[in-house]
């Protein structure tokens, strides 16, 4: 990975320089001035601006490229396309699409000021002014088991939660096995859990580890400390697993393959780009930063300023382990290669372009099936109207069709051989290519344009209001308070981690989410169909909120647990692309 680390758009040296500057400044002022005024907030704002990507350089390069292209009469397909770099993981090729200057400028001007800079300033100000002395808020009155159950069924953990008889079972071992040797003073007291329909919770029944207790408890127990401690530790681990592991295959590999092929072969303004540009926007920048950034995974000894400048740190993994976990889970899902234990779970999901993977949640399965039907119908109409079938008497298919065939073949050869299982035999070779192309585009829109944003919403909704710590520091012990399991900085990391990485903040102009999405087709019929399609997705989002999240909000209200406006699921909180 060493040759690729330079593609990180979050320039770590700038963050570190800003951190050291803040530490030096904090030693120059009386503590009371730092704690009781907004001085550090102002300094943090300045440092966040200075530590942003070097956008001026990117803009300057972009302008120079455009001028040179005009002078030499170059087509922008010669220079304004993303590059790709390949890594080898035990014989498997893994693609990484590298963002162009234009894409970096778009991210920096549209997303950085809304998603990143404000969160950096808030967390630094909070540390210095000793704000946010958070205390975990767990539902009571026999609602904790309900909350734990739904957090498993309606967050990325649902892909790996199994229903066995009258029980939900979740095995964290493929997650903890990867990271246990990198504990950094972190303790993983839960390796697996089983929750019955009668709300009986058992932890570690599948584990052979001697360091963890096997505990069976119920919320109805007269002394419910075992249950509350077990549920608390399970929620903390689920929160961390969702953020750093379970969400990864929705980001990487397949989406990278599609984006690279589309942006390489189809120029802006083409009907396919009109369809996919709203869903590809920011992806290359975010996947570069998500994979290469050391910000949430800084593999060095800890210093005081690390907790200042990395206030939303999500894990204590080394960057190498984080990257390998991403690669292994995606290879398990898309290629069915067991390169490590991390691939065990994703292999079992049976990736198939012809159907969505099943979960333990009937509500979510229903949503995804309806969404898939709507997206496929819309994509089919766009493809059929924009690239009609060749005439029966034609000696060879049209150039447009052959380009679709090229892109389809270039993507499918990097997926496992059964990824189209169940697809009916086509009437002709051309019809087969078109169907496979439609399935590829449909799955991309579902994953990058909807599922990614929904999973971020899920990670925020079920965990952020509870104010859980980001990590656990002590062994299972019901004689201690829940707050004794973690340090203050772990509460800080969790709160600001959600604010920066799981909560979606819209662009200043509110573009590129499902409340404002518009496709700019020149064909008036397609423009009308696209509006109907967007309305269909908006209705699905609103219905899902009523079915799943409205009852949960009533529990939070009844329990007196505060929650933000982001906890209302509506089209405006689901971005149409990978933008955070």
C-alpha cells in the first residue's frame, strides 16, 4: 500500500501540524481563558481551514489543464478521467480509483465546509471547554431488549445477524479476531450474543475464549445488572463493528469497478452519465480518504494532541489491519475468496446481481425488494429509450451497444462466476448483454445511491442518542457503573465520530440527496419518468420511517432520551452518492 498512501486527500501532515500548533497555543494561555471562552473555537476554525486539502493547488492545476487542452485542441477524455491503481491480495486484484483534480475540488468546496470542518471545530472546542460530559442513556422499563434487537436488525449488523428458531444470533468473532492483538488498552467482553423472542440475552455461548464470561440474563430479572451490562457491551461493540467493518463492502470494490468503467468510457453529457453522475459524485474522493486516511486509524504511539485533532477516532486498529479488513470483506462478498477470517461472513451473503441478499429483518427485505424493482424498471426504461435494440436485419450491433458490452464484460470478469445465478436465458445475445448491463447499473444505484446513505442513517439513529462510548477499557464487572468501562475521551470519540462520520449534513444548496434529486435528461419522456422514479423512492423512505423509526422515536421520547432532528428519516437525510 505504500505507493498508494499519497492519494489520501486528507493530508495527515497538515492535521498533525495543526494539532501541534494548537497544543503550543494552549500552553501560552491561562487554562481559565481556554475553558471559559470561545478562543480555542476560533483557533480551531483557523486550523481546520489550514489543514484542509490544498484546494488552491488542485484548482490551479485544473485551470492550467483546461487552458492547455484548449490550446492543443485536446478532448477532455485525454486528461480529465480518474486513474486506477491495483493491489494484489493473495492472488486477487483489488481496484482503487483515484480522484481527479476536478472531483477533489468538488468535494472540497461542497462537502468539506459542511461535513468535515464544522465537526472538527466543535470537537476541539468541546475538549478545551470541557463540554459534553456525556453519560450513557439506555432505555429502561423493559425496552432495552427491544432496542438491542432492532439495532441488530436495522443497522449494517443485520447482514450478519441470523435467526435460529426463536432466537437472533450474532457472532462478532470474525471482527474481534482481526483486531484483538491491537487492543490499545481496549477490551472486547462480548464475542457473540443470542437474544430470544422472550428477551433472554446470552453472551459468549459460542466462544472458547477464557477471558470472557458466559452470561445468561433477562430484562425481567429482579436484579437486572447482568442484562444491562451485557446489553450495554453488546451495543458498544455493534456500534464499532458497524462503523469500521460491517459497512465496508457497500463502499468499495464493486462501486469502484463501475465508476472507473463509466467515467473512463462515457463523457459528461452522455445519457448514462446523466443517469449515474448524481450517484457517482464524491465517491472517488470518499473512497480514497476512507481507505488511505490515517485519521480514524493512526498507527503510532499516542500523544496528547492525538485526542485533540483526532476527536472522532473510530478505532484503535493500525491502518494496515483496517485496509486488509476492507479488502478481505469485499473479496469475500464479490469474488467469494476466503483470503482471511474476515471474509467468512461476506461469502455467506451470496452476492447476486439478480437479487438482493436476505437479512433477518422482514421490514428491510421488503424495502430493498421494492427499491430494487423501482430502480430496475427506471434503469430499463433509460437504457431501452437511449440505446434501442438493433434492427433484426442489421449486420452488426450499433457502436453504443458494443460499448455497453465492453463495460459489462470488464466489470463481470472481476466478480464471482455465479453472480448472475437465476437469470433467465435471454432471447438473443444482445438482449443478454443489455439485461446484464441493466442489473449492473441497478445494483450500483442501490448501493452507492441509497444503501450507503441508509446505513449511515441507521448507524446514527440506533447508537448516537444513547451516548455510548467508542471503546471499552475494563473487564466485565457488574459491581461497577457503566461509565467505569471507558475513559472520558471514549465518550468524546463516539459523540464526535457520529457527528463527523455517520450523520449526514446536506450541501449548502441541498443538492445531491433524495429530497432534491433531479436527472437532467434531454428526452422529455425520460425526464418525466425520472421525476416519478424519485417520488417512488421518496415514498419508500417515508413508509420505512413510519414502520421502523417512528415507534423507536416514541420509545426515546417516553424514556426522556434526547435525539436530534437527524433521527427523522426522510428523503433529505439520504444522500444520492457516497459523500461521507
